[in-house]
C-alpha cells in the first residue's frame, strides 16, 4: 500500500479521497477543496499546457450544470436559484479537475476509486448501525435499525448503496476470473452486508430498481463466466424479504391500497391525491400531479431555476394539498424536476446527456459504466438524484470519472 501511494501523485490521492468523501456531506467540501488544490498544482507543473485544453466531450459533461445556469436567465427568485446552482457546482468542478488526468493515469487507480467509494458506503453503514445499537440498548425499540431511524437521508443513501452493490458486482464479473479464496469470501461478505443494508433502509422504489437492474445486468453479462453472481444476490435479497421485519414499508403500501379500494366509488382523483400527511405515497402522487400541471402551463422553458419550488407551493395551495404545502415537497422525479425548471427544452437536453453516456458505454464498456448508467436512468424516476445536495456529488463524480475523463 505504501509503495502504491508513493507511485501516484497528489491529484490521484485527492481523487481517491473524494471517492470516499462523496458519501459524507460534512466531509465532502474539504475533499473537494483538496481536489481543486491538486488540480491547480497539476496545471502549474504540467509541461505540456496544451493537454489541458478542453475538447468537445468536456463540455458534454457540463450539461447538468449548464441547464441550471440557463434557468437563472428567466427566474424571478434569484436567491433560490443561486442556492440550486451551489448544489450543482460538483457538475462543474469534477469535469474541470478530472479532465486533467490522462487515460493511462486514470486506469492505474480505476479499481481503487470504486473500492474506496464502496468502503465509504460501508463505513457510513457501520456508523449508522453503531448509533442504532446504542439507541436500541437505551430504549429497546427495534425500529432504530430500520428506515429513517437508521439514517437521516434514507432514500438517497439507498441509491448510493444500490450503486455500491452494482459496482461491486461489475468488478467481479468484468475482473479476473481467478481470485484467492480470501478475497472471494471478503467479496461475498461485503455483498451480503450491503444487500442487508439496502433492505434495512426500506426504500421501496430503490428496491424495485434493484431488481430491475439485476435482471438487466444478468442479460447484459450473459457471456460472462461470473454472471450467476447477479442471480445469487437477487436470490439472497428475495430470501431476506420473506422475513416480516424487512417488509415494513411494503406492508404500509399494501394497507393504503386496500383502504383506497374500500372507499366509495364516487371518490374523485383529487380526493385520492389528498390523503393523510403521513403517507409518503400520497405526497409523491401530489408532487407528480403538480409537476405535470406546471409543465403543461410552462411547456417550453419551464419556470426557471429559482422559481420551481415557489410555483409548486402555489399549486399545492390552489389544489388543496396542505400536506405537500407544509412539506414543500419536491417532484421526486429527476425528469419532472428538469421539466419544471427548464421545460421540454431541458428534458430534451437531459436526454441528449443520457444519450452521450450510453454512446460512451457502448464504445468503451469500462468498469462501472453499465451499472451506474442504469442506476441514473431508473432511480431518476423516483428521486431528484442530480439536484439533491447529498446525491449530486456522487452522480457528478461518477458521470465524469466513468464517462468524461480523457481517453
């Protein structure tokens, strides 16, 4: 390990630190500052300054940041818009700093970056489990180990855990077919630990996405010797879901569905969408309905980067959705959030961004590209993953690292 550290430069060390810190919002700003310092040093000592000149692919990496900047042009709530812009800064800083690294240097730490990120996810889980254990010993409440009691940022951390599991599977399937027994045991222990952690967080949408990605991965890896690892993980996850203790939030959805079915047939769609404030399902349905209404009213360019939240709050009040107004519920859908802010123009640009990722995936098929791309596309239907402060750094980092660094 010491020899490896000595063989790499400050930029590589800063990248590895960021790969772990993107899991922890409190540490991330310091890690990002270190990366910027390492990049400035790289620019200073670089002999061939021409290699720092960006190419067309570099500007493609800036699309999420560019959409936010574009939405500032016609926003009225500029203060709120600048707040959104601040959360999107990783989509500017990571492309600028990581683009300085040539392909041969990137390849040297490629697997290390993934390993460090997964280690960060594991470490965060261990911290959460330790805190939950202390609370359980003091109060005897088993709920301390589940859902929001376990981690304050439940849904987003579920997405990060999903990415960690898929990156680990991708490493195994695309890596060397022969590894030592010790490494193989460690691999399965980590895989099982993260799978249990994903189910403890009980994010229903992420678990559904998990099964979809596993199915797609099995087909994608069809010609790979270790493809059955994907089925083993799916089987292990299904086995755990047979235990009632892991079914908590799925049972809640089932009860809500039964209660809705028992309602009088004269119940309107508006009544259905104004259920109890404690129902996350109702809040999401209201948010989707409101986002669609805004998109219909402002189809071309949306309402702007700073006005989207105010506009949703206004419609929540107009449509008698007090729970959503109280919670200031976001769209909970990346495609709709871009639509609300930037209209169909923004949605088309975002689809172009996804197309560029897919094109790079087909061309290079680098380690981690396929699972990350699927996570981005599928989880975007359930969460505003690109815009939320706790997930934006992860997606900005890996979209740049896996797709937009120098070839």
